[in-house]
């Protein structure tokens, strides 16, 4: 198979090939670009190149040529410790490295690197489908070099290591996560010997940095059907190594003939469902964690059966620690996930015809700008295999959303700020900052949410004065 015409149609590739020819080195396109080209898959704008020689010197030559080609400065980053370089063009990112062979120590995934041949470089690649190369050399320009039948594995839809998978995964345990991520992204199977090697080496994942593991985990979560990846992570034993709380959801307990559903597979179904609504990573994390505290709150009652009372609140308290351990951001992203875990049961409680506007207002107020995301999560949480039951649940949420829209249109409560401020309370009653100020402010806010008063100064200010008086404070200055 020859890709000469494809390469010639890419002006940047021709500049790269000419630079290699000028330096007298053999050069190749390698890795994911070649794989995706064969799959006719939309390719990411980054390309890996390997040469028999100095990848840095080659990149410097390419950068000089591209500056003339684009008539503008080109960003070149050199990483001497790794023998690599990167160029950012207006269209794509180019990475350059010299062909090498690697060996590993038992306690580290950082390789000992030596110069090598193209064959050595292909041997060190993680999977056969990523070990193919396209020549940029004049004698075989555009030829596909495929020593491990990567093309065949693409046709067979198989993830397989070029060498002994036990050696591959022991040397670099992150490749176990990558195997599962590629299987999930491409909807491929993992070769039985390769998967058996993951089982054998699962504990080696503990020498990999948490950041690298989480990066692969996030890529799995962002796949079209992430449940496939999580099933592989669980059945391989990898999941329990770095995410035991999620693995603990697995299993069904039966007492007196009463069994609860398997919350692990329920969670995966919710995760897949949410993918129909959003590509947002953090909303998908909320789906993954919405029932995370069920194992800790599980109780059996002879009359009630199985209950998980308070799992939403306990789950919300677990979110920061899980994010901290997995090196996920401890900022508004975490708070968003935490809020949705805490509130995910609230909308379904508002289905009853007798539900008050006050309850609707409180949900709108507490969810704020995340209300739409919360409703998406609630709809994703419908996993019943009973078609009629699922239809009924969906219609219930339609009713809730209708009620929310009516109250929101009338009261404008989302993210509202009470007209009564702490400064106003202190000035009226002659108070310094103290607990009483917060108590008065809270009671005014609750009265607004309950519909007792409108969020307007002419109603809220007299109410504030009455609240202050009940707490034993007399106004010293009337502001209106």
C-alpha cells in the first residue's frame, strides 16, 4: 500500500520530507496519524515523525523551511532530555524524534533510551495499529511499513501489542489504560492474550502517576459509549487499583428474597445515557458519581426493603476527596459535580400535583445556572428496562420542567439576590458583623422563597424589621 499521493497533497509533509533529504536522514510518519488514515477516521491535527538520526536537528531544519513557506515565525519547542522537538504550524502540531530502542527498570515506567533503527522504534510502540509507518524517503516514498500486520488488526478490530504483552505492560503499565481507551474509542476488542496480560499486571499501574491515569480515564469518559471502557477496567481489575469507590458499586445483595439492582451497571447506563445529551466532561463525571455513596448508605428493612437514604448528601461529601486523589481540578468544576450529585434526587420529588411553588423556587434557587444540567442528569437516570415505566418517568420530568418554566417566568428566581443586604441590616439595627445579621438575612431569603413576600424593597424591608424585632433588636435608623 502506498500513500505517496496523500503525502504530496500535504504541503507541510513535503517540507518535512525535503528537510530530511537535505540532512541525508531516513524519515517516516508514524503512529496515530497512519492508523487514522487507514481507518478513514477524522484525524487530530497532530502528527508524529521519526528519523534515523537527530529528531531535534531535523525539527530545526523543518522550522526554518516552514518559516519561509508560511512567511511568519514558527513556534519550535525542543526537549533535549527526551531527544524530541515539537513544531506548531497554523494547521497542525508536528512532533519529531530519532528512532530509538528502550529498556526499563522494574520500579519505573521511564525508559532507558538508546539510538535505534526503524525496526527498534516500531518494536517499542504500544499496539500493532500504532506501529505502522509511512516512508518519506525517495527510494520508497509513501510506502506503508507494517511489520506487525497492523492493517490486519484494524480489519479485525483488535487491540494487540507488537511484542509479548506481559513485557509491554510490565515495562510501561500506562499502556494497559491506553489499550482500554483505544478499544473504547474505536469500539475494538482487546486480543485475549493482551487482555490476560492486563489481568496479570494490573498492580503495576500503581507505579504510574495519578495524573497520567486520570488523563486516560477522562478520555474514556469522553468516548461515545464510555460504559464499554469501564466494563473492561472493572473486569481487568484495573478499576479497583485507582478507583475503588466505583468498583464497590458492583454486586447485588439478596435478603429474604429481596434484591437491589446492581448499582455499578446502573451507573454505567446513566453515563451512556448522558452522552446523548452532552459532551461536557464534568456533566459526565456527575453521572459517574451520582450514586457513588450507595454502598455506604445501603440498609435492609423488612418492611421497606433496600434503602439508600442520604446517599446523595454523602455522595456530595465524597466528591472533593475523589477529585483530590485523582488530581482532578478542585475548583468550580468539582463544585459543579458536587452540586449535581447532591441535587440529583430533588426534581423527581417535585412530580406530585400537590407540589408547592415554594419547592420549585427552592430547586431553581439551589441549582441556579446548573438547573438545565441537573435535568439532563435526571433524565439520564431513567434506566428501567420496562418501556412503559420509563415512558412514565420521562413524562414526569416533562411535568417538572413545565412547572419550573412557569415559576421561573413568574418569579425570576434563578440566581436571584435578595434586595436585603447584610450592610442594610447592620445599618438599620446598628449592628456590627455578627451571627444575628446572618439569621435575619436568612429568614428574609426563606420568606421570599416561600412566597410570603416578593423580592422587592417595599415588602422585604418591613419584613426584615419584624424579623429583627423577634430576635430582640430594635431599628436605630430607617432607610426607607
